[in-house]
C-alpha cells in the first residue's frame, strides 16, 4: 500500500484523475469501477474535462458499478447508478454496452449473481476507486464483511443509513445494499481508496494503522501491496510515520 497525501480536496481530485488517466493511457480497454458519493465528484469532474479535451479516451473502457441501495433504480436521483450517469456516463456519452451497474430494483441475490458472473467472465477490475464510510466500510461492505467476498447483499448498519441521508432530499428508508466485495477490491489491478476531510481522519487512522480485521473493512488495504491510498492533509491528520 502506498499512501499519497495531497494539500486539499482539489489536489486530491486532480491527483486521482491523473492516476486514472495514466492507467487508461497504458490500457485503453481498462475495466473501471468508481464509487459514488461526495469524495469522487471532484475527480470525475477532472476526468470528464480531460476526456472532452481529448487528453484521455474512455471509449474502449468498460465500467462496473461498485454498489447500490436496494429498492432504488438508476432513475432515482439519489441512487449510485444515477450519480454515475450524471457525473460521468452521460457527459461523456459512454455506450450502454460498456456500462455494467447494479439495478437496485431487481431481485438482489440475482443481481449479485449477475455481477459475479460478469466478473468471472471479464474480470478482474483494472482500476477500482473506493471511498471510505465513517464506520470503515468500502462500497457497502459493512463492518464484519468477509475479506473474501464477491458481489453480495449487505445488511446496512445504522451508521451508514444515517450518514447516507445526506444524499437524499427527504428522509429515506434504507435496509439493504448490494455491493462488489472485498475480494473484488483486493483482486483489482489498481485498488485505490480516496478520503477527504477531517471527519475521515479517525477512521483513516484506524484503517491504515490499526489492526487488520473485518470489523474495519478498509483495513484490508494494509494487506494490498499494489494499492494506493490518496488523502488530503485533513484526512491524513491523525496518521503517524507515513513513508
Ligand atoms: C458509495 C460507496 C460508499 C462511499 C462512502 C463515502 O458508492 O461505495 O462506500 O464511498 O460511504 O462516502 P462519501 O464520499 O460521500 O463520504
């Protein structure tokens, strides 16, 4: 695991976008997985601009969704699918056949089987960019998730349900999520975790410098020699002895 500390959110976003663009230049047919949420929005803006300026070409890439709230489809404004369409697929006119995302309206177990079968045939993911929840989740791999899991249904914790209300315009009942698993993350050619802001400092410290255990899913990063953790100064503020 290599930790990169940037000055602020904009620098974090720019750096992450440059890493993605560099990988796509090296492998134009990359399979890419982007998280949704607040953290990757700046990076996606840079990537969309780079692509519109012909500095990077995503036309041969395929995109796999990281996760989804069960009960929400891509036309629901606060769904992960909707976020990816709004912030990336639509502005770049990504071809539908290159998009493989979870449908939160489908039967959840079947949806996981569909994603697992797709990854079995096409995987592993080349570039997998995740954020971190305040409870250490990656995707919707909640505390206690198996490090060896593929796509699966996840029972959401109250911490995630409460924090996720920031994505919704009104109070929304959430119970289950569907998500790629920690095995998918560890098998990615380039697994990347991004975190920004003081509110993430405690969990980043726990994940990167505490014991490796499923109680903190993001602690799996400590085992991944090929992984990158990209932070801004605020998120890194509780780390000691960064090499
Ligand atoms: C979203 C996802 C989540 C978020 C995490 C951080 O697709 O997978 O794990 O990455 O909850 O969310 P933000 O970036 O909103 O702080």
